[in-house]
C-alpha cells in the first residue's frame, strides 16, 4: 500500500499571532469604553470597533469557500432546528 496523500482542508487558517495582533487592541478599547460612565461611552467608537472586527472576519474568510457570504459579509451558519 502506498502512502496516502493528506486531505486539503477547505478552511482558511489564520495564525494566532495575527489574530492576537489585530484583536487584542480592539478588545482593550472595548474594555476601556466599558469602564466609562454611561453618559461618556462613545457609541461611535464602539461602532468603529465593530466595523473593524467585521472587516477582519471578512478578510480572513475571503478565501474560505465554505463560508456563506451575503452582500460581502460573513454570515454565521444557521443552527439546526
């Protein structure tokens, strides 16, 4: 019997270093906002952070054919009922 070829995964791999480098600063900003008085929280800044996270997810999933995309956005898979 010959050696089997490893299966090619359809999933895109993102390095832990890249995920950490991109998401840790965003998480720190969210924590900083959460420590502020309710009247001083910047909803604009939180919206910018959310947009940046969405952009990163879209970027990381751009080459993954198993990800369903709607209007250029990553859509989480539906849960079985």
